[in-house]
C-alpha cells in the first residue's frame, strides 16, 4: 500500500514530466517571436536620497540601493543622490558601473549636493569646482541623463531667496553653467539647476538664469512643490518652466494629493521624455513609504499606457 508521501512524490514527477517540456517549448517560442514594441515603457525611478535614513544607520549603501531598485521595486533606473557615492575614485566608479550593468539599470540623474556654483564664507570655490569637474566625468562614465548642480549661494546676513543674485554673482553663474553645459552636450547628457534652495527656488530668478545660459546642454530638475510662494504661484511656475525640465522629483505630499495627476499630465502633455522620480524625505519606514509613492506614480503611467488620462481609479465602464 502506497503512502501519502509516495503518492505525492509520484504526482510531482508526473506533473513535471507533463509540464516542463511544454514550458521550455513555450519559452523558446516566446524569446524568438515576442514583439517587445507592444510593451510600453514605465519611466519610473526613485531618488536614492529617499533612503538617507537607512544610509545614516549603515543599513544601505549604493549597491543595496541598486538591488532595491531592480528587485524590490522592479525599476529599470537608479536616480542617484551623490550622498550614496561615497568614493569618486575610478576604481569605485567602475564598480558602480559594473553593478548598474549587471542589473540592467540606467541612471537618469545624479543630484550633486555640496557642489553648488556660488560659494560664500569659508566655502572653498576651488574645491567646489573640482567636485563639479569630477562629476562631469562620472556622468560621462555612467551614461547619466541629467546632472544637477545647485546654483547657490547659501543665504546669510538677512539675505533672502527673493533678492536673487548680485550682478557679479549672476555673471559668474552664467559663465560656469555655460562651461558645464558645453561639456555635458558634447558627451550626450545635460546639466543644470534645481528649485532646491536659495535664489533658484524663485521662478523669476530661475527663468532669468535659463535665458541667460541659453545652451542646449542646460536644463533644470523640478522638485514639485518646491518653488517659493503660494500653491497658486507654484502651479504657475510649473507651467512656465515645463519646457525646460530634464528631470523631476515628486515628494510625498504631491504623491498623496490630486496634484500628482495634474503635474504628471502637465509634463506628458508638453512632451516630457524623462523619468518620473519619487523622492521621500521622512527617514522613516523608507522601503514602504517610497514604495507607496512609486505605486501612485506608476498607476498614473499605467493608466496612460492603457489609453487613459491618468486617473488612479478610472471610471467603471457601463
């Protein structure tokens, strides 16, 4: 008399004999004949700053971030914050490049903190310039789409963001951004500022900068909700700047509001071809909360790909 264990073993063997050849045959047919153009891309990413809490606790490094992008979230892109690039020497950058290749990840953006153009006080201009020059080479090596350098400077002595730049500062800023943009353009990427901090958070200042630099290698990263002013002034700035946007960051509050669909539709309707990137800030529960933001952004893109206009919950068909 056969036991339940024997019966179970024989059942598994029989199932394997039946299913494996078919599965292999289907796999052969699929890899040879699938039309990949049928599948629309999901240009989705998350800035690695989203995990700065884990980084500060020693629980994530850049390679763990790559694993997270590819295998936890199923992304094809790694949006880098330079706080995770702990070594800029060639040996380490080559390891980063190899890790990206092994996981089939592209880099749509590197956000470089600490490399702003204008400096004040005890900041070392030569050191900042060296950081900028080094990240130009890193961006070239990694095939980056956009490289962000803040304009600066930090506000001090009662100076306000709305005051803008002095004439001397502005002339230097334009000259340096032109140099950076030319290198970027010659090497297949773009560089520029972000509405991150300082005078660049005011659209009137950023617009003046964009028009003065006037270079095809120059653009901006927009952190939605990051402009100075009221929500209405933020909306007006987003509409005015959309044609200059090379990369985007969507924070938690935007992802949790109807503004997400509005902003994403604004980008798409104006020909934006870049990645839609989540950025989380709380340093708490980062895997899950960043994942929640990614899911919201992905839902909009998926709705687009299915012929919709971005509704997270499309109306039911009668």
